C-alpha cells in the first residue's frame, strides 16, 4: 500500500507504510489467535463429552457383568 499525501517526506511515507504493514500483520495474527481460542474451546467441550460417554459406558458394562459400583472421591484418586 502506498501512502500519498502532499508535503510528506520519503522517510515519513516509509514509516507510514511500515505502520500499515504492522497493523495488517497484527490483525492476521489476532484472527489466528481467536480461531485457535475457538478450536481450544471446542476441544475442551469434546473432551468433556467423551469423558461422560466413557463413564456412562463403563457403568453400563459394570451393570451388565454384575459387578458392584463403588463411589469414590476423585480428588483422592487423581493424586491431588
């Protein structure tokens, strides 16, 4: 992009062009960041749904085999 305005020196035009390029780069990177943020949010949602599915299927399998279900406090089982 060429900036044209009367009475600007070549140096000032170059500075303004550099500023415009910087803004474009920032906007591109920001768009990528926002997209990654959305992807990360979706991944976390899917992980939560998967964990619930695994838990539900495990309970079904336990009931099917006749094993006893023992409730536990996850805080003590995860090493926290």
